C-alpha cells in the first residue's frame, strides 16, 4: 500500500497537478502533454514516472509511444484531491491546459501522429493567438 505521505508529495507540485488534470480527461502521451502544457520533455517524463510510482497513473506502450492514464486503483486521497481541481476558472493554468487539449486534439492531432514538428506548429499557433488576445 502506498503511504499518504508519498501521495501528498506527488501532488505537491503545480506541474504534476496540471498533468493529472489533463490525464483525467483522456489517455495521453508525452508529446501531447508537451504541446498542451509547454513543459519540457524531461520535466514531463520525470513527473509522470513519479506519479506512476505513487500509484496515480498507469502506462502502456504502443509502438514508440508510452500512453499514460489515471490509474483505476488510484488511492482515495489522490482521487479526492484531483476531484477538487477546478479547470473551469477563466485564465487559470488548468483552464488554459483544458482549452489547449481540446484545440490540439481537434486541429493538430487528427492524423494520429505526434512528433516535434506537430508540437512546434501547435505551440506557434497558440502563441500567435495568445498575442492577438492581449
């Protein structure tokens, strides 16, 4: 059994909470998480590994990609904390990530491939539109 302290340590990071909030919506792999959050690959990979060790995520390999999803056996403490996250507060990082995920899936990931060129195109599109909004 995973201790409450390990779970709370895993949850005690804004970037890990952002990743969990996205993964509660759908199964994703590192490239997709990079595109949506703008976080680096090493940071995301380390965070996902820590969350998986804490029993919050499960992974599966498909070809060259490792997909991550919320663990069905996620401890109740983590499930309650994740349930308390609100990704609908306008302007919050979680709301921006949620909107970015919806846009990425709808417009940039239709072909099912995700390489750095796709990530760059999406990030450039997002930045261009962010500049227009301000």
